[in-house]
C-alpha cells in the first residue's frame, strides 16, 4: 500500500505522514493531467531529482511547494492553510480585531 494513501483523517497524521499525503496528492494531480515527472518538474522550475525526491519522501521547500500549487492550479488549498475559523460570536470577532500586530524592525530594549 502506498504511504500517501493513509485512511486516517488529516488531523491525526504525523508531520511526516502529512507530507507524504501531500506528495501523493500532487502525484495524483500530475497523473490526472497525463504529465510525466520530468514535465511537472520543468513546468514548476524544479530539477527532476528534487521533484522525484518530493514524490518519494514528501520533503520539499515551501517555495517549491507553492510553485507546484500554482502549476497544478491548487492554490485554493494553499490559501486555506492556517485560516482562522469563522468567529462564533461578536465578542470573538471584536477580540480578533484588537489583537496587536507585531511591528517590523522594532526591538524592545
């Protein structure tokens, strides 16, 4: 059985299992389009060795993963990462509005 075909809900996977699941999804999208590994590597600006390693191990840089998402038209899934859930109350919404944003380049001292 392919490691990327895990039957657990994604929230119950280890980071390594989750990376393999993502690699398996990318592979399925590639195959659905009828693209070879060299073709997807070329389209996404990656070396073939890097792409093959990703499919095999799930290891990839964030920038390369984003390139694959763009090439495979899978940006919606990426944009959903770490999105805050909808506020359940007006109080929660107001609390979020008051959260401080960190100032760049300023250090306390």
